[in-house]
């Protein structure tokens, strides 16, 4: 299946980006930055989301003490709800504020400016009142743009799925050279996007690394997990990039296409060889042309045909990554080596 892929869809966070977000800006409505950051970090201290970890790290860098959580609730695709020191704290995307009917108009201009820079705006509300917006940056991987260009040169369409706002997603996609963007996608909606693209007749590979990528990895014709990702994503995928470098996507596609081409070549020459020489070996032409093969010569010829097929297949060992030589690509369950490479290609 991998050799027939015509579209590759990437998750953004941790796949196209480095997956190490950091807090860059804090804009408050009431001026007490440390208080807001302290409350936000205390709430996020119960979360495993990369953006939440960035907030916690920023608070600890400032030496802020984090009060204990009285209550915590993660709202997938929206943010979190927590109770801290008797205060009801909401942290998340604009859609969370809209859902909870919290007015953030005073912070929208700052949020849009950060989104246009490719940063993720995160709103904070305490006791039903908007308090601040945080800007969190997660830079693109160094090889992301060149990898997208390499896919395009191979005639493959490239798309990106993210839960970020449209402006943030557009800014990141523009830097990577991606023109198909599915923004503001909830975690359980990624598989639906993949399914919709498949309904258009596309043969699709999905590349992801997170827990919420597992359904999309399973839904895609070929799921490709980044090796630095979660165990669930790796388990759901068909192929794992063991080094986590995006150049491995190019290597996997090239290996699959070359493997399938080699299989077809071997079948062609094996059939031609047998079609031509078996009649000669049986002596069918002897009455008319006096041509026949000694049984020992026929046996040697058959052995040489096998040597030719093996030698042709050994050329696959010369495959090199588009970015780094000898990149390791393995199948998530059995290893993309030997005969399994042929199975993945077909």
C-alpha cells in the first residue's frame, strides 16, 4: 500500500514541530502576571499536554510556588477546568471560552497577533472572568520544509491536521510549504478528516506521534508513527520512523516504490526466462532446428536465473535516505526488512 500513496497528512504538534513548546508571552488584563501564571501552572500541573508542560516549566523558571489542585478535569480539544484555592480556573482555546460564555474581546487582538506569528494563544479565565492570554511557540523541525518539497517532487500531495486556530495553523503551514490545512480539529475528529479524504479516492498516509493520533493512524491506508511519539501511536501505526526525523517519510516511500518496482522486474524476467528456455529444454524445437539443451546446462541456466533475481533484489540495499544515509526504517510490528519490505510495498 505504501508504494501507492498519493497523499501524506501530518499532525502538527510533535510531528511537523519539535514538540517542545515554550511560553513566550503573557498578556494580562489586570497586570498581575505572576499570579495568573501561578494559577495557570497549578492547573496545568495535572495535565500531560505539551502546551500545559510549557506553562508549568515557565512558572518554575520564575520560581513560582504552585498551589495544590482541589479539582481537575481535562476537556479534550478544548482545554482544562480546575479548582485552585477555591477559584474556578479555565484554561484553553478560544472555543472553550465561547462554550463557557466567557467574554475575551479585550484579549482577542493580542491573541490574533500571536496566532499570525504561528504561536498558540491560550486563554485563562478565573471565576468566569477572562484574565489573560498566553502565547506558546513550538518551532518547526529543521527538515520539515525540505521534506514537504521532496514529497511534492514525487507527485505526492501534503496536508496538515491540527487543533490550533486557523490563523496559527495557516502560519505554520505557510512556513512548511503546505497548502492543505485542516485547523481547529478536535482529537476525535482527525480520523474523520482522514476518512473524508479517503472517500475522495485518495491513497493516504497519516504521520503522527500523539495519543490522539492513534485513531487517524489506524484509519489511514498507511499509518506512520514518529519514533519519539507515544506507545499508543506506535502500536496503531504500520510503520515507525525509529529516529523521529521526517526525512524517514521520504525513505519509507522511496523504499516501498523501489521494492515494488524490483518485484515487478523480477517477475517479468522470471516469466520471460522460463517462457523462452523451458520449450528449448524439453526439445520441442529439435525436430525443426536441431536445437536442444543438455540437462546439465538446463540445470545451470535455472540456477543462474535465481542468481539474477537475488542479485537484482540486493540492489535495494543501496537505498539511502533523502537526508541522511542509512536511515533506519522499521515496521511497527514486524520490521520493514527483508521479505517484509516487499509486503509493505505491495
